[in-house]
């Protein structure tokens, strides 16, 4: 199985530890991922600003970069959602279709493709999970409060399986953090307020470590946590699992992934 | 002014923003409770969506059928291409019977057509009889929500308004007392109303009847006391059969306020003995929206307001920040159809979180349409120049890995080496008003990876 790692631009430059954790976590699960150096971005920042036309060369570049892999894995549900949902505006060549279907969010990949639903290891902290909207409502990685009172999802299941880790019960389980790409600049006032409210919910309910599957939301929330000097650490979930998980044990590394047909 | 400017003004009152957010979140939670209790709720949504899509796909036929049946019931049917024609028709009906006073129950359409100022200019006394609408009417404001028109006001604000206009004691803010004052005040108005206008929630093609849903019973009171009833409706209000109605009444109140059904669901089919009933069917841009494949299904909207209650942006920016008759997410996809330039910032007043799409009882893909409007607004050149140029530049950078790597390094190194005061100056960097920038690391991921590969 050839797995290409997509590390979004801001993670590459500002949160390399998240890329490293992703790489090492996959390694511990028996997947040797490759990082094609010519990669740049999925094109979402432009498209969400209305400049989908300008983003097309970026889409082509993404497809060219990753067409040769069985799976593309990214520690960012938002980028994955963009590739899957919005790459419909370029010609649907075999390569484009393949890349759209085989691009996975890290935890979707671990759960659905690798079939891993529990992770060993220990992380004795109270962890607050921020669900990213694109992962949850876009890729259906977690239940939505609009539909059901059940608060469940891929990432919360994986986190609960870690020894010593308790998950924060939030007042609002899945409210948007207000990052929203360029929204965080163009609608600065509302964006900041949304982020402050989200952080407050975690603070009130005892979160020590704030986590999630999407570093863009976390970058925004971390910006608020640090500005307000709150007693809370922000970590991508890959960092938590990687820290918690022991070095590859034979049982894990001989693990045989079951390829599945990706839903489009 | 743009949405961000109005929203910033709203959020600058932090306490009020908290209150507004929590009040609407409470309504959203009531909706959730009601929805969770119905196991077939998602099927109901699908059914409602299917019925509406079907109706829109042959709207011309259903409109004709509806008109025919309404006429057969003795109702006079009028067609208005736009707001001006709608207003003229209403005025003509009033003049025809020599009426000078009008009571009006809740109707977003007449708000959309700016009927009140038009009639008042022409010497007609207009009284909105829905409590919330009456409050905003007295304050000379627009409604800030589809279902809860005065939701932006606290009880103290209402007390002040009633003190000025209805003579309640200064400082009176007890909701019970204020409501009683409004009842007495409105009762007088009902008694002198010569003509009653109602909105229309559903128009049934097979019977020619219109259905009006209220919680206050003010539509019924108005219609039953006045000589003439005028029902004003947008042409998308049709449903084919009475049998379809139950699907929508089950969804409407649950989605709006969490009630199982509105207190009053009134059917108006024909005028009472010796009285007159009119129906005005209004286009006002709806045909144009119907002709836009990407946005057509926004016409499925039943105006429940759920997308507002759930929208994290609406809750923190207030209905008036949208500066359009229909605020919130649905307003943001309806308004560019009316005037793209004026409302160009509305489709951007969203994080595209998708919660609106998930609560919408008729399954309008609101956030997908917001995304699509953004593309059109950009293509039509309605983006601010700075955004346009920035995106072109970004695209060039991102399609060329070499420049990209160089640029990323500059950004990181710059952030590392420049003083905090400069990188966080709010004037250049809106991010930094309320947030710290990430702490730039020494090494990027790609540099780390390159070292690994060498080691391997
Ligand atoms: S768009 Fe949907 S949720 Fe919003 S008001 Fe209309 S019907 Fe209700």
C-alpha cells in the first residue's frame, strides 16, 4: 500500500510537530508514508474566497502530485473535504477521480481503511475534543447534534480508548470555532468571538488539553488560548496518540490493512 | 456598510452578544428536543423536500390550478410581477372599498415589498398585529428574525418602547404586564381595522385555499373582524394537495420553536357571506431564482428560522447585520439574487460550517449555495480588489512548489525574527486583534522529513 502524506502548508511551516506526529503514528501502525516534496496546497483558501477559477491550477498540481499513491492521508479534515467535494470543477480524468476517492483524513484512514478503532497507550489528562465542521458535517466522521443526541464519532472513540484519558463533556458539543479560512480575517470580530466562546466552554468544563483533527481550527483556538494566557494546552490528536502510543510492537507492525472501496 | 462592519458593531457589546447568542441557542435546543423525539424526522425532511422540488418543477401548472380553484371559491386573485405592483394592488383594493385602516398579521412578503411605508405615504393607517412585529413597528425598525422579529430586544427595551408609545409605567419590564398592555392596545386596532392582510404559509393548489400558521391567533382575529381579507403570498408557497400539508405543519413548528404544531393553523378558503377575499401572488425575483439551477431550491424555504437559530454567525451578529428582509444563512443566499452588489458580503458571512443545511426542514443545501454565490460574486468582479489580487498571487505561488517553499520559509522566518509588536499590530493584521500568531518553529516539516530520508 503506497500512502502519500499531505501536510497542509500552514502545518508544514508552523506546526511541523503535527506533521511529524502524523508520520510517526502511521509508522507505528505499520504504514510507511511518503511525503512528496513538490506538494503545496489543496486550493481551499482561494476557492472559499470565491476564486475557484484561480484555484484550478492548484487542483491539477495536487492531483499530479498524488495520483501515483493508493491513498493520500492528511491531518486535516478540511483539506480532505475540499479535495473530495470541490474538485468536481476540473475535468474528471481517471487521476482526478482516483485522488478524490482516495484522499482521507488521518483518523478516517486509521478507522476505516486500517480498521483500527482502539489505540493502546496512556495519556492521563482531561482532553477536550473540538470537532471540525468539515470533518463532522462534511465527511460524517462524527454524529451531528442537528440529527441526534448521541455524541459519538471516530475521533472520540479513538481518544476514549487511550488509557487514563478522560473526555470533556461540553455544553455545546459541535459548535463551529469560527476559523472559517479567510473568514477569520474578513469577519474578524465574529470569528474571534466564536473562538472565545468555544474556548470558554472547554475552560468551564475542565479541559486540560484541547485537541481535534483539524489544525486550522486549533491554530485559531490556540491563538485565543495564548492571548488570554489560559491554563490549557492545544495539541493535534495525532500528537496525543503518538505521545501515548509505545514504539511499534510486533502485533501492531504486522498488522495487515484491509483495503476498502472509498465512498465518493 | 458591509456585513463585517455591522457585525463588529454588534459584537462590540459583548454582554448583549452573549445574551443574544444564548437566547437563540435555547430555541435551537428546544428544536433539537422536538426533533429527537420524532424517529422519522429525517424521512419527513426528505418527503418535504421532495414535495417542494416536485412543486417547483411544475410551478406554472400548480399556480394555474390554484388560481382556478381560488376563483371558483369566490376569491379574487391578483398577480404581481414585483414589489411595486404588489403594493399598488393592495392600495387599489383598499381605495376600492374606501378603507383607510389596515391590520396586518405576520408577513415577510409585505416586509420584502416595503408595503408599510408605501401605504402610510398614501394615507393608510397600518398596524402590525403580531406582538413582535408591533414592537419593531413602534420602534421604526425592521424585524431581525423570520419567526422572532423582536429577538434583538431585551424586555427592558420593550418596556421603554411601550412606555413611550403605549403609556405603560416607566421601568415596567414584566413580560406579563407588557403583553397585557399590547393586547389592550391591539384590541382597539382590531376593532377599527377595515381590511386585514395576512401572510400565507402554504397555498394548496387542489383546493385554492391558503393556510396561515400563527401562535397568537392575530391573523384569525384580524380576518374575522374586517370586511376584506387580503392574503399576500410569494409564488413559491404552493403545495399540491391538502394531504401534503401535514408533512409541513409537523416540520414547521418543531424546526422554528420546538413546538409540535403552531397554536393556530387556519385555513382560509372563501370569503364569509357579504365579505371579500383577495389573494395577491407575487414574483419579485422568484422566477429569476427559479431559473438559476444552483440556487433554485432556495425557493423550498418555509421560513421556519431554524437556520438562523443554529447559525453561529447570526447568533453573534444579529439579524440587522444582514440588512436584508430575510436575515441569516437563507437571507445570504436569497439576497444576491435581488441585488448582488449591495449584498455581496453576505455569502461570506459564514464559516461554511454546514449547520444550517443540517437543520433545514426542507433540506436546502444552504452552505453549498453560499459557496457557489462566492464563486459568482468573484467572477462578476464584486470582490474587494485586495482580495482578488491576493488570491491570484496565492494561486501562482501554490501552483509552483519552488516559489511556495521559498514563500513559506520567509513567512516563518519573518515571524520568528520580527518583534511581536510588529507582527501583531492590529492595523496590519486583523488576526492578531484577539489572537496570537503561531509560534514559528526553527524547522519546517519538509526540512525534518528531508533529514529522515537521509537517515533511512
Ligand atoms: S432555509 Fe430552511 S431552515 Fe432556513 S428558514 Fe428556510 S426552511 Fe427554515
